[in-house]
C-alpha cells in the first residue's frame, strides 16, 4: 500500500491529546491519527448516504408541505439567523 505524506499542523493541545491517546492505545501517533481520520471519513460518508436515502422520492411539494406544517413562532434564543439578529 502506498502511503501519502500529508503534513498536518495541530494546535499544541490537540497534538498533546493525540500523543497521549496514542500512547495509551499502544500505537504510534501516525497510526492513531490514521485511524481517527478513517473513523471521521466513515461517519461523514455514512451520514451522507443516510441523508441521500432519506431524500430520495421527496420533491419540492413535499418540502413545502413540511414548511406549511411548521409552527409559526420566533426562533429559540441563539437560533436566529445572523442577518436577522443584525437588524
């Protein structure tokens, strides 16, 4: 297997935490980071597949129906759109 060298700069806090966890797992930092990246890729691809499946067969009419059934109320504190809060 070919291995690509990808230099990554981490903040000291993340680098220290990763080193500590790799040591606790008994693996090299490179191996630990490789597994962490693989896990992240897997979760993103899984989420993408989930939402793609959920959206199949749905169209604009379905979306508009969902919006019509949404309650007409102000957003919870902190959920406002940035442009709306600047007004």
